[in-house]
């Protein structure tokens, strides 16, 4: 009797395994028919074309890219997000830039390239009682002091020892171009850093003119409503901006961003078409091309404020899938793999296929918080980036050489197909990844 029972159990196991493999094979057949390499090539060729001028934020090139993505969403049959009349998710970013910074200490003018001003508004000081004068000596850690002074929230004139020229110049280069925020410019401390050797400060005057402007931005968003769980969401995203025009290299100045991240945006568009053709999603699916990732992930930051994170079951961020990963063909890695069971679910759905997902091999690069998944992860969503880029040796990253000719469209296609297959149970509402604890702001 025990032997017969064992045989029955073994038979059931074999049948179940066969069904799983058959299901995987069936889905694989569908995905191969519906996601074609030629179609993938057409989309990425358009996004990475020179006429997009590198898709830099606030340029005609990114507007052209946005219009193209909108047209692809329309072809796919997506609908706008609730409350939106079209595929644009419009918002504004505050850009603050110092247009004049003058400082005089103990009767001597400080050279213009030796002064940094940080403020949300214009101001003038003349021996102000409410300004603390701080010296950062050669025996101190300027990076630590810099962070502490900014966190203090107090007005400060900071005198920096010439030993820290390199770090000072890096700060000046960054803040001299202005700062960005999703919040309106209001209040905040006034801080001035002056580089040099100064005696005890007896007198000082500072005059700073700040220009503040509201600049328009837009994510391109569309959705397919869920059939049985419409209030639960799965998000597929990638950023469509890049660096624009750079210093010429061998006569070329357009940073096309073919891998970074026309490849990810192509995946989003292709997946939108695929899932719309299947038209059997239990959960609602949102497709989003994020703007302004390269200047601070502002598109995904805003997007994260427009969704209820508790209703988002998972977020697939797709970033740089244009070349084979360090693990070889038919492979990709997932950032933050250990943080949730997202990766395990995806791999389970790929049983019977040749594709495999691996944990992020570049943990020292902190990639989990360097792409648009981070904005959703910070509010508790199981949000991960899928990539194949060998970022430690990628000589084309953030250069004008990131062009379609350097990519393997076959690799892009196989990765998109793998994402389509591996997400099936999450889309169907039968699997939900464990959540990431939201970050709290002190």
C-alpha cells in the first residue's frame, strides 16, 4: 500500500512538473511571437537617433522623444492614468541658481572662484549678528563639516582652508550650475563658503543674487486596467532622458544614450504592446517613461507622490539592457535582490527557459539607489532595477559613444521577453513580492 501511494505521489509530481514546463513553454511561444526583434530595433533606433539630440532634460530633443513615446502608447491601446487627460504626467521643478556672489572679508574682496553661495533667495550681509562665522582648518574633515553645516539650518559664513581646494572646486562646480527641487523655493538657511587664509574676521560684507524659476517636466504614463484586481498595480518603468550634447569626441557631440536608457524605454513600450495584446492581466499595469533621471531622478520622485505605495504590488525598473551581462547571454541582474523575494518569483516563472536572473554583482556601486526604482523603494514598494550592464568596465557609459551600433538588439529582445515571462504571476495577482521597509525622514 505504501509503495502504491508513493507511486501515485510520484506520478502527480511528474504531471505537475510537466504542466509547469508546458505552461512555461506555451508562454515562451507567445512571447516569441508577440515580442519581435525587428520591432524592438525600430523603437530603439528612433529613441537613440541623432535627431533626438541626446534627449537632455528641458531640450527640444526630449520633447521629440516624449511625442514618440506617446504615439507608441496610443498604438498599443493604453489609456491615461486616472485624473490625466493624456499620457503626460505634468509637474514643475524649481531651479535655483546664484547669478551674482560677492564677498569682502576684512576689507579685501574674495576672488569670484573662491566663493560659493547656497540659498533659496537673494540676501545681503554686513557684519550680521545672526550669521555664525565658522573656520574649517587644515586639520579638520571638510566633507564632514560641509554636511554638518548644511544640516544645521543656520546662516553661516564658512572660511575654508586652501588645503581643501579640490573638494571646494567640486562643490562650486555642482552648485554653481544651480540646484533643483520639487518644492517651491522658500526659506532655508543662507550659507557662504569662502576659500582662503583669513585672519580673525572683524568685518565682512556679502551680496548674493539668486534667480528662481519653475520649469516644466513630464513623465509619459499609460495603463491597462486590471480585469479582477484593478486597484492593485504593477509598474514597468525606465527613464527616457539622457545627457544631450557633450564635448565633441572624434567629431561627435551627441550623447545618444542608446543603452542609457533608450534600451529600458524600448522595453517599457514593447511590454505595453505585449500585455495589451494578451489582455488578461488581473492587476492594473502602469507603464512609465521617467524624465530627469540623469539630473536627480525627479521624474520618479514626483511619480512616487502620485501613487498609493500600498497599492503597488511591484515595480520593474529597466535600465541598460543593451549588452550581455557578465554572466553571459540570457542573463540579467536585479539590484537589491536580497531585499525582497522579487527575484525568486521572477526566476520561478522562468522555469523551463534558458534565461536566469542573478543578484547584483556590483554592490559597491550602490546601484539600488542610483536609478528610478529608488523613488518607489523609499516609500516601501518592492521596486528593483533589472540590468545587464557591466558598469565596472563599460567604456561607453555617459559618453557620446553610447550608440545603437554598440548594442546587441538580440540581447535587448531576449531580456524583454524574460521580463514579460517572469512577471506573469505578479501580473496575474497570484504572487506578491515582500515589501521593502519605507525610509523615514528625520
